[in-house]
């Protein structure tokens, strides 16, 4: 059974010690709320592409990279 984009995103973020909490959808972008497992800090990250529109592994990797970079900056 195929997995939804949000489930795939959750799995990829877990590999980087991030927990997907929420995805807020707006007309032009999504805001993703994640929690860093080590520090327990919660971050809001704006991504221009909708998570539900993820069509390939490349799209997923781009979103994960953007989230990880935002969390790394603090």
C-alpha cells in the first residue's frame, strides 16, 4: 500500500532526529511544525511547495533539506 506524502516526510525527518508535529496548508505555501528530539525545541518552517504535492523522491529531499537547515540555524 503506497504511503502518503506526510507519512514519507515524517519518516525522513525521523532519520534526522526531528518529529513532524503539524502541517499547516495555505494557498501559496505550507508551514511545517517540527520538534528536535535532542533539544525538544519546536520550530516552524515555511516551505513554498505543498507537502501534499510531493511527487518524487527529489521533492521530498528538498523539503527535508530545507527543514533541517532551518532547524540547524536555530
